[in-house]
């Protein structure tokens, strides 16, 4: 593995996030996987569809249920060279949300663009 | 469960010595932990510890080493923005050792 | 470039099959495993949707999981092919990527 990475094999990784945060551990696990993966200099994108869009909701305060406010870490992703965050428009609309409800800058894309995005990847990990 | 004695208080740690509760941290915790490792904390050590604590407060994660290196370089000047400087301060690994002194959880993403 | 999409939950419990079908590309494959295999058997509320998905991409169901749930002898939705574990591995190798809709 080591050699392969140092040999500069760069793959396109897409992390697909589909769940509301805090009720299950998926959202946090996904973020930790992204941060670990970022250390290997891969081409990483994150996609938020369906309930996953709630992970980027502003003003989360999970202190109220004694959980860690890991949404703050989305603002650190840039420092890890994870700069491509995509959110599906249809998923936002279904939930009565708009881009202004989100806590980081994202690229809002259509469902058709979502399909195309998945089709460009080497590895897709869904959470 | 393991623990550490700091100024008369017993604070819970995991078996590797990381604080169980972030809220237990105070500067004396870092000093005591460093003494255990035979290390005396200089201002340079504190720069790193304070940076880690601020970063964690802001983002809820410990920075990866390259993020830490970049940030220290920005703060103290280019000649400090390298792994060598940080490893001289924290020979057990800047991420692990400094995070421990700063009261943060053991970094998962740090290599 | 085509994706092997894997779904493992019953759509009557979780939305992952619907989520997957909404974003499946022409030429992609769908493989139902574990609890999702229940809708590979014909006659459910999902039969029509799966039949139409089968027109733009291949449909597979993992036979041991289907059998375990008592559907071994039931007719499958048109277009479905049953695969064993070896077939599962072959599919994973054949497609450009695997997307497991956990």
C-alpha cells in the first residue's frame, strides 16, 4: 500500500452522505473517514443527498443531547484539501431547505448532475 | 480506569494517558503530563498546545500534522513551519504527544 | 463507466432502494442482497419500478439470501438474474465501481 501511495496513484473518492446527524453514527464516521483519507493525498469529494443534507444545517447544537458538535469540522475540510462539497438541490427542496441554511460553501447540483458525479468516480463510499 | 494526579485532583485518563474529559483540562495538566515524560515545557511547547486547543474549540477535531505545521509556520515564521521543529519539541510525535498535553482525544486522522 | 449498485435493506423499512433507483445511471447494475432480496420476488409494490429499472440496466439478486427468506421457488421480477457468492464477486470485479447503499 505504502509504495502505491508514494508512487502517486491518485484516485477519485466520493463520500456519499445520506443520513440525519446524531441519531446514528454514520455522519460522524463518514467525516472521520474523509479526514483520514485526506492524509493520503487522494482526490476527495463529498456529496450530500437525501437526509444527508441535514448534516450541513446551520446552528446545530448537539450539546443539548450531550453529543459532539462535529459539524464544526466541515469548516476545517479546506485545510485538508477537501474542497469539493456537493449538495443535491432536490434533496434540499424536499426538506424545505435552501443553500442559505447550510454552514459551509457548497456546490448545489441537480439530480442529473448527481448521477454524472457518481459516474466519474473510482471509489464510492456511502454512509 | 487510569488516572492522573493534578494539584490534588484525580483526573480520569485512558490507558495511554489521554484525558477522558476535555473539561478537566487546565495548564497544570500539561505540566504534570510533561513531567511524567521527563519533559520541561518551554514557551515553544505552549505555542503548540495553545494552538491545538484553539483549533479543537473551533473545529472539534485535532489538526492533521501538516495542518499543524502550516499553522505554526504562519504564526512563528517559515523556519518553524516544518516537521523537524515540531518533532524536536515533541519527540513522541507532535500530534500524539502535544494533543495529549493539550487534553484532546487521541487523534484518529493524524499520521 | 458503470456502477454496480448494492442495496441490502427492504424498501418497506428503509428508503435506500428508492434513493438508489432515483440516481441509477443507464447501464448500471442493481444487486439486491440480504433483506432487500424480498422485492426481487414478483408481486410487490416495487415490481413495476424494478421492471422498468431492468430495461436500462442489469438486475441481480443474491440467491442464498433470497432462499433464506423463503422465496427460492417464487417467480422473480422480470429481468432479475439470481447469482451465488461467486457471481457476486464476479460482478464486483466486472463493474468500474461498487456503490453500496447502506
